[in-house]
């Protein structure tokens, strides 16, 4: 048995829960960033890779154990790929769905990440 408690194991109140399953071989999910949304990914079954990019550094995580998850803060470009057969991913989200929160254009994301970095240095 595994469990997750909001504001204890993850640093946000859970406002939405969704899951991905039956992802076709070779398909990718994500390929966007969020302006404000925080998420916590849990691989319920099978495995998949999560590629993360903050506009400056890139890192890959292989999720394959249902007792471990991955926290994503806002302004992180994500791509989920290499889903194994039968993989299922549970996602806990800090906000309700809001289309305006999505950044779907990578060039726009890079520009926003650079501006946020410049603002924090000033």
C-alpha cells in the first residue's frame, strides 16, 4: 500500500486528479509547460520517462515504481515518452484545468524562462 497526503507529502492542495493509460507504443504525452500548475506524477503500473527542461538545464527521470513519484513545479517543460505496455500514470494537480495556464510553444516557453531568470537576477 502507498499513500499521498496533500500539504504533507506534496507541497500543494490537490484540486484535480487524472490518469493516463493505454498510451500507444512510441507516443508522447505532455510536451508543454504550465504557468502556475504544480503536478505530482505517480507510475501506477509499468514505466515511462519524463524529460524535464527549465529553459537552461535538461534532465530525464525514469519512473517505474508505484511507491515513488515526481514533483513538477510551474515553468518546467515536460515530455513523457517510452511508455511500457500497460503503463498507467496518476497525476495529482494543484489547480483545476485552465487552458490559459498551458504553454504549448517551446520558443515562447524559452522566452518566458529567460525573462523570469533575468528578473530574478536584477
